[in-house]
């Protein structure tokens, strides 16, 4: 249910990004992402607090979905802490009123209650930033440490349902545009 709400709020924003605005939108989001990464690597939550959308959801490497509020609380109480955090963006594109970033992140966790403390972990990430002050509405990180958290059947069904809904929503928005332009 939460994922459906998240996707619909991302997909039905106030205005689409025009082709001429696309490069500028990507540039703005990449700059915000870089500021967020730098602040998180210093243990400073100020940028993350500003860019995390109220409806944000994060699909973490522990195979669990959390709200943006829950993620911020975990950082505040030390349950999440990085001694190193960096992202390499490999793909950035516009879809409707959303900018999507994809690539690799390198994370070193700190704190006594963290899995893999002090170990350098390479993960794949995808984040979706919605227009309207460029807020991060969704983030997914997955890597080698995910093997420690095998998917339960229920979790696997939830992920499959989430991605089916995401695909349906994206198709509902893109197919009419493609048909109109004769591309389909």
C-alpha cells in the first residue's frame, strides 16, 4: 500500500519536465545528491533532512522497506552510521516529473550494532527525485551484504508486487506518449 502511494505521488506531480529543462533538472539533482553524500560521510544529517520527501521510502540492503522518517531516526540514534560514503552516478535520466539516478555506492559502516562494521561495501543504488524542490522520494540500495538477509517468501512477494506496480504505473504514463508520437 505504501509503495503504491509513493509511486502515485511521484508519478502524478504538478508538472512534467520538458525536454529543454531535462539537462538542467539532472544537473540540479546530481548537485543535491553530491551535497547529501558529502554531508552523510561527515555524519551531518542536515542535507538529508532537507531533501528527503515526506512520503519517501527506502528499500535498504537489509531487504526491508523503511519510511524516510524511520531512516532519519536511525541516523539520529546511531543505528545507521557511515565512516565513509560515496556514490558514482552511472545513469541519470528524466521520467515525467522525476529524475532517476543509478550507479554504485561505496559504504563503510561504523557503530557497534552494524553488520560489516569497518568493511568497505560496494552496492548498487537507484534513487528517484521528484520535481517540486527536488525531493528524494525513493531510494534502493543492494549489494553483497544482502546475502546476509535472505528474502522471506513474503518479502519476495512484496518486492515483486512493488516492481509490478511501478512498471504498470510507468507504462500507463509512457505508452500513451509513445503512441501519440508513433513510436510504440
